[in-house]
C-alpha cells in the first residue's frame, strides 16, 4: 500500500478469510443472579 493512501471502506480489499468457533463456559450464581465467564477457547475452523 502506498504510504500516502488512507485505508477506507471504498479501497479495502479482502484477500483471505478465516473462520473461528468461540467456546465460552458460563457459571451463574443462583442467589445473586451474577454470571461469570469460567473459561473460553478459540478454535480455528478447518473444512
């Protein structure tokens, strides 16, 4: 990319694509009603 060119939606070109699954484990406190994130895992999708 030329150093003088600003990146905008009109000149942005998609050259590749990757897909991911985001797995989230949630825990809920039944008394207070709070929800906590217990864990998360990001997994690349391969077809």
